[in-house]
């Protein structure tokens, strides 16, 4: 049905008379994808059984909701090629929507969740409007400006936004008798959100829509020339990405129980961009990997915050210079190399 | 009326520092094709070096040259060590410079601390002209900026180096065939922009306190100035800097000062959307990959 509304010729081979060879709407997953998917799901769901302790578990929750936002960013940058260094502003819209709804109207988490996602998507689309006119670095600078603007607006918002001190947020209403004040339950909630996001990201990248986005990334004038509505799809992917960020924002607000403007300023935004580049924006588990590395590295290596930030910066430089596809692309290359040499030795044995 | 003149004169000195940063960015972005997000941190490092030297008992004007040399050397190392490898992929260079700014900021915090640094006014005189107080140091800052602007402007538009530079922007291959060492010019422009950042930092700490986080505030204003004026356009950077200074001065004196930064951001976003090439026009900057 959607195909009739917006024909996207680059993703469609002309239909033959016999009706065969129709374009696939979704690519079927291969064996590697299924196996890694099951492993990752089991690991994430089973993590609390390993008794990680309070600190690691709360760090995992932070990692998980950051990763939700990162999947949005990966979608817009990795697939459609629109980078943003103001992504935490969109996350902040989600968080503040939830906080203001809760403090002013008494609206709980479950009602606020779709509203946060919706409003973040709308704001992301609004921020994206300049991307129709300017591209590349100019647009990135604009996103950075929007981020700075949001912080100024939130700080000057008086009692409505809680000014510089921010707003307090209550706890998530229990559902089916499950209280999310217990850290383990909060972990499951965030992880389910994360898994849904990863699944959505997978579906999008492997669908005809994902191919449309990649066509825009690779050559926008060409994509426009073959009939893709590039402007429409650019704003569209920014809004999808914004919805991801909104969900991340509301999860963060309810996890921290307190939000302030500086959570959504320039630096958190830069760290989001850093994480997505570090992990690799184009592969399925890249954003997750980036979030895990950045959040767990200081814990594992016992770095204080200043040293760990220097370490992030250096690792970003190293990744860009040596592994432009991020750590995930590097791992994939190692895997392929191992797989190929195993195959080769098999053939040698047979011969 | 007197407050208006007082505000305008004060904002002129603030605008001078912004113009210095803006010229550095406009040259590096528009002519060398590198977006250096760490440029604000270069300025901050310049200010910190000045502070360190002045606290060690060095005369301010000597410390100023020290800051320029340190930041210029930093620019040379960074260009040769990092940006050289991303010239054909400007987007990667941009992201790398974000990492660089994080590194510089926290290295400075590690070496010194997070507390804001000030130096005593190096001149310490106030002239009173017609009921308007003019702090001598501010006048010196404006004068130095004016000299730098003039030198840069004529250097780019008149000297053979400037012509060769613009030729290599217009057509890199042809320029290289004409015997212009394009890569050396890229390095040269980068170092020159860094020197200006060092100078800006030294002048800034003579007027205001500097913290390790000053860079991230300055960089937005620097981008605003260079994009409003048009990339690679020195005159445009001056116009942009004066415009921002005017907006700042007026909003501080008459409007609501807490929204000061917002005005300049809105101005810049509006210019980028309505006239992406900037008010005075410039090179459109490096093509996005």
C-alpha cells in the first residue's frame, strides 16, 4: 500500500509480467545474524543472574538507555548520512516532556512515554528542517546551536522547567504488580526497550526503506533524480531517530529521578556522537558496543572522570584514523578473516 | 546616550576577541577545508599559557608571544599528525576535532585545575573621554585586532601567497600543476589560524577570567561569526563579529542579558538557512562527504 503512495524506484526492479522477481520488502536474516541476535538477547536478559552488584547493574541501565538514543543517531548518521552533535537536545525534549507532564499534570510514566516519543520526534523534525537547505558540516553546526539554545531556554524557563536546578521526577507506576523501584526490574524495563530498538533498527536497515536511506546517503542528487523524495525521507528518518531519543530521555528521567539542563548540553551531545563513532554507526551492534565501551571503560580500568575523558578522546582519534567503521567494523573484519582462514585450511585438508 | 556609548565601546572589545577567533575559523574552514571544533580549545590553551607565564612573573606582552608560539606549535602538530589524514574526508576530520577538544580540555584540567584563571590588568589605566570610561587594555585589544585584520585581509587579497592560496582553493589540481605546494599552504593556513587563536586567548584573559570550559562557548561564537560573514571571507568575519558584538552589547544594556547567547545563535541559524553562503558570500566551505 505504501509503495503505491511513494514509489521508490531505486529500491524496485521493474516488475516482470510473470510477477516473479518482485522487490523484497525485507531481506531475510542470515544464519550469523540469527545466532548473534539470540546470543545478545540471552546475554542482556540473563545479565542480572550473574550477580553483577549494584554499581555495575546501575551502570548497565545507563548504558542501555544511552544505547537507545545511539540507535536513533546511528539510523540518521549510519544509514541516511545526517550527523548530529546536538542529539542530547532531542533526548532532553523527551525527558523534560515527561518531567513537566509529571510535575504539572500528574501524568505517569506509561502515558508520558508515547507523548515524549511523539514530541521528541516533532522537535527532531523541526531541527531537521535546515537540513533541506544546508548539508554536511554546516548542518552539524546548526544541530550544535540548537543544543545550546535548548540549554539556554531550559535554564531561563523559570519554575516551568525548574531553571538551572531542574525538575524532580517520581518513580514509574507499577504495572502488573511489578515495582520498578527495584533495580533489577528497572534493568529489565530498559533492556526490553533497548531490544525493541535494536529490532526496529534491524528491520529498518534491512527493508526497502533502509535501502532508500542508504541511497540518499551515498548520492543525494542521484537519489532525487531516480524519484526518491529525499527531503521527505530525510525529515522522516530524523523524526524516527528523534522518537528513539525521546524514549531514551524519558527512561533517563525516570531512572535518575532528577533532570537538569546540563544533562542535555553540549558535552552530553558530543559524547553521544563520540560513542556512535567509536562503536561504528553502520553495523547492527555498533551503537551498543560504543555505549558499553564508553560507560564501562573507566570502571574496568579504574580511571577517574578526567582521565577517562582524555581516554575517550584519544580512542576516538585512533578509531577515526585506523578503523573508520568503528570498533564493530573492526571486529567484523577480524571475524571474516578468521572465518576465511578456517575455510582455507579446511580446503587444504581435503585437497 | 552615555550608557549606550559605554555599552558599544565595551562590546567592541569583546567583539575583537570574537573576530580573532572568527578569522581563524573562517580561514581554516573556508580555505584549508578543515572544520576544527577544537579551535575554541586552542584559544583556551593560549589563555592558560598566558596566565601561567604572567603568574610566573613574565611581562604580559612577552607572555602573549609565548601563547602564540605554543598554540601555533600545537596547530602544526595537530595538522601534521591528525588532519592531514582526513583531508579527503572532511566529516571524519570534524569528528576527530571533537575528540581533540575533549582531550585538550581535560588535559588542561589535569595540568592546572577547573578553577577560573585571571591575570591583573596588564596596563591598568582608564581614560575618561567625554564622560565615557575607556579601559586602556580594551583599547589596546581593539587596536591589535584591527592590525591583525588589516594584515590578514591584505595578505589574502594582495600578496602572492594569498593569490596562490586562493588559487589552490579554486582548483587544487591546476594549482598544484602551476607549482603551488598546496599541502604546505593548508598547513600554513592552519598554523596561522592557530596563532590567531593563541593571540585571542592571551587578549581574552587580559579582559575576562578564563576557565577550561571557555573553549566550548567561544567556538560557537566563532562558528557563528565565520558562517554569518561567509567562509574564507576575512571582511565577513569582521562584519559578523561586529554584528554579534552589537547584539551582545545592546541585549546586555537594554534587553534581557540571560538570553544574550540565544540571540547570536538564532541569528546564525537564520543566516545559515536563508543565505548558506553567508552575508558577504564566501567559499561554500568543504563539500560534505
